[in-house]
C-alpha cells in the first residue's frame, strides 16, 4: 500500500484547519480511504492529504469539517497504487458549500479532464461545443498530416453497445484541437462501463489513435 499525496485547491477556505478528505469510488456507496485523511492547509488555498489505502481508479472528492460537508464535486484519478502526487482534476469544480447556499447555482463541468480522461457521461445529456461542453483533446500535429484534409472520430463501446461521432480539427500551429459534439441521441446508450478511442485519419487513409481510455461510466440520470 503506497503512500499517495493528494492535492486540491480550495481558495475560498484557504488556511482552514480540521478538514478531512473522503474519496468515493464512482458507483460505490462506501468511502474508499477508510475514515478519511487529514487535509493540511498550504499556500494559496492548496490542501494536501496522504492516502495509504491500495486504491485505483476514479474517485469523487468530498471535504468534511467534522460532520459538516464543506466541499464536493472534484474528481481524482489514481492509475496505479504507487507513491507520487495526485491532483484533484479541475479544482474549479470543488467549491465551498457555503458559496452555493441561497444561490441556486451549479457548475457545468467539461467532460474531458486535463489528463485527457473521461470519468463519466450522463445518458441522454447533450455535450455540445456551443455550450462549452464538447469532448476535446489537444494533440501534437501528426507528421505528414494536413488539418484541412484530415478527419477525426471519437468512439466507445462496452462490448455490446457503441457510439461513434465525427469531430472537427482546428489547426493551432504545432498542435491540433480535436472537438466532438455528442447529442442526447448519441448518449442515449445503456448505462455501463465503456472503453473509448480518439482517432485521426489522413486524406490518404493513414489512421492514428491519439487518445484512449477505459472504465468510463455512462450513468443514468433522473431528470
């Protein structure tokens, strides 16, 4: 069981003591890191905890102050049980609960993490660039490919059910931005765990897989 350092940023409660980090494996109903781990406040709203349990995968992040929930909503990915520093992805989605009281607000989360991973997709949701919610990856320009004539595809499967959508390519110089919209029709697939790949194809038919992932959860929604 390796000691893993977990870092997250909560600028609204910078310096606060007495906080505990809870990690909830996606789809689970019990906490994965025992009774939780103590969060130590650092500079600029950064908090650190040491997790010793042999856990891997995607975890929802919950921050507690005693029996009170202080913050929720972050995602943590631990690929292997090895020592190292692991960052809660997109710290902006971890918000102090007090900031939400009385506002009726919620944070719209982009589906692809800064590590290029996808934690979850809600069945029947729209993921559209027009709403700032497209699936996007930035890649190094492939050798002997031309953005204007290349195509890209994003597909996934759980072994039985699949999705496949075309995307757009934006030439950013030495890198390309691949962007994929998925409509509610595209995401209307059975709940389950899906593997996925992102592919670019040249005008001459050369195919490159540029990103991939597994164990992405397609979740039912109740609205």
